[in-house]
C-alpha cells in the first residue's frame, strides 16, 4: 500500500477533534453501539497519526568537519 501524505488545515483538524470528543455522548442501542465504537477507534487512530505526522521534525546538527589532533 502506498502512503500519500496530504496537508490538513487547522480548522479541519479541530472539527475532527470535536467530533471525536462528541462521539462518547451519542446514545446508542444494539448494533449502533458497536458501529459507533469502531468509528471512535478509527477516528482516534487517525487523529493520533495526523498528530505524529504534523509534528515539527527535530533537526539534528551533525558536525562532519574533521577536528585536527593537537
């Protein structure tokens, strides 16, 4: 499977977070309970992956110059 990365704006991300936070408040019965549970798991995993993908990458500065022995 090929990974394609797309940017998501802050408003879309905030909307997804609000949906994720509201899902536990939805009253469900029967099969709907399992469906909402699966949606919550998928959305939570997606948000976590987006958070990781959008973290600023730490730049590591490696000194490649040779030091002269004294």
